[in-house]
C-alpha cells in the first residue's frame, strides 16, 4: 500500500509517472526507503509509521533549508499516510568514502578535507540554525537531559554489561550514573544536539557534504556531536587526526561564541565516554541479544576508543564503581575473543567471465555463491567504457544510477549476510562468493568490489578479493 501511495505522491509532485521504483537497503531504523525515477525527475520516497518522527524530520528540514544548511529538500509530504519525498543525494556517505580511502592510506588528505567541511557546517546546526527551531517537535524528548542520559546509561548496563557478563554492584553503579550525569549537565545545554552525528549520516555529492537523519535532534551540549563524529568506532580515525579535527572544530566555534577551551576539552572527554557507552549498548542489543554478528565487530574498536578516553579522563568527581567496571571491559577475555573468533572466517570474492567457467573453490569446501551479473545493463557496450573496468569511477557512476543494479545489490547483500551470520555462529572458516558476467571486466568487477567493501565494513572477517580475468591480462 505505501509503495502505491509513494508512486501517487511522486506523480503529483513530478507531473509524470515513476518508471522505476527501487527499494534501498534497510538502515538501522524501521524506515523504508525507495528511489523513484521518471523520465526527467528522481526522488527518494520514505515510509515510516512513526508520525512524530516524520514531523520532526520534515519540519527540521524546512527550518535548516531556510537557513542555508546542506540538508535534503522536502519535495512533497503526506503525514497522514506516513510518507514523504525528498531530494536524492546519491549513494556515497562519508563512511563509504572513508572505507574506500582506507585502502590507500589510514587517513588521506582528501578524506581530511571532507571532515573539515563537515566541521565547518556543524556549528551552523548547533548555534545558527538551533535558534528559532521548534523544539516542541523533538522526539522523544526536547532535551538531552538527565532522563535521556540515564536511558543511554541503562541501555549500556542492561544490553552490554549484563549480556557480556561483567559483574558490578547495581546500586553503586546507579549512584555513579547520578554523579556522572550531573557533571555532564554542567556544560551549557542550549544548543541544537544532532544526536546521531556520524559518518553514515553525512552524504557526499558534487564534492560537497550534506546531512541526513537529524530527526532525533534536541537541545543539548556542543561536545556530544563532535564526540559522536570523532569517536565513531567503525570509522577508526587515527588519534593524531582526531586531535587536529577537534582543534579545527574549536576554532570554528569561536566564530560564533566565546569558548573556554580548557573547560570544553575536559567536558569533551566525558561526552566521548557517554557516547561510547550508548553505542556499546546498541552493539550489545543488536549483537548479543539479536545475534547479528556484524554489530559485534564494532566492539573491539569501541573498546580501543574507551581505553584511550579512560587514560585521558580528567574529571573533578570520583566514580569508584563506573571506572573499574569500564576497566573490566578492557580486560574481559570474552570481549577479546570476539575479535579473534570473528577473524576465523575467510570469504573469497571473485569476479570472472562465464566464457572461462566458474572459479574453482580452492578451499576444498565447495558450495558458496555464484551470481550472474549478465542481466544488468552492460557499460561495455559503449565505446567510452570499453577500456575501463568496474573499479573505474566512470563505470561505478554508470552502474550506481541503474535501479536494477541497486535492486541486485540489495538482494545479494541479504543472501550473503544470511550465510556470513550463520557461518560465524557455527564457526565455519570459509565462504566463496563469485560474480560472473560476459567478459569479467565491468559488472562482475563492480559487484565484487562492492561486496568486498560491504563485508569489510560490517564484519570482522578476512576477505580475499580476486579479479580473475583482469589478472590474466597483466
């Protein structure tokens, strides 16, 4: 029903029928996204049965757009039907770009420039656009207040500490939570807090950065969002770059307000700590409770971040239970084994030409996947792409625009993830994934590269990539 409603809304807005409706990969929320395309227009369609969340996103978007911020335009909306259309910002998130750049260097110059752009925009959200915003629309609360903080800390307690079997005195830990949140609330709270300000919620289009998923925003402290960005576990930003980016952000802040830099930095580390605990609660819930292994892969880098923060924490309060509990996490053999156990699985990803047959599974296990990419639109039919491969940007852009390709990716990922999750659960050691096309040059290479990056980004496993036909040419 909601797909029909989105099609109708698109036609009303575009003045022409959507020829293609492509479901996009599910995110961590219950929202459903579709790319709708007609002869002359494209838009993203969203269905979300949480009316309050929809209202917050739509109205915040309008407010931010009116103040010149880089957020998607709202093309049309039907709040009573839980649907809306927004500007299509493409497929490249800051995280996906970061993952691509990691193959070249730990933190490239180009990647750093994008982070500088992000940090130049962040104070505009927090200070400039935060004024005049209708905070009555904030969901679920208008402030990141003591109640909100306690929710996050208890989320961490019940879904991480208990499920990881870390021992603690519950009342003593609760007492420390009270002291810790009181200290956090000493920071100025009258700014817009984006809440989930991380690399997956930042888009890159035409060399500019754009921002999405701010519907959970509310009033709060400046330190929380910059902590979220710089200490995102899967981003694994080197510490030297974190310091440089924090320095840059503080300089930008000074264009808007006076900043007590010493106090800001001291409070910043405390906000990094609560953000890490909130994230680890999510990893515990999704990983330990829902048995989704790729969330467990985020635990080792999160613990590494926590270790650094605890070494540099300078609080004017004593937390005699919380700090030892966190140090227990760093020593936990169970948590250390997560990284070891997940690395046993080796996934072999191959691109190939059907003319030369399916690659031999050298592991001796047999089985695995063989995906036929020949049904996809072939760039090799056009002269401008004939000398290129699926690793070249022009070919990637060509295939990214094809709705059939996006649909193929969605279903491929669903099948592959199902096997990876089960193989990890059963402690298997090998899975093969093969992508074939006519020449083994464009479509199969593109898909092999795509699935390799996806697996590396989401699972702590070893992925071996081979482009068979390209090797034969060299």
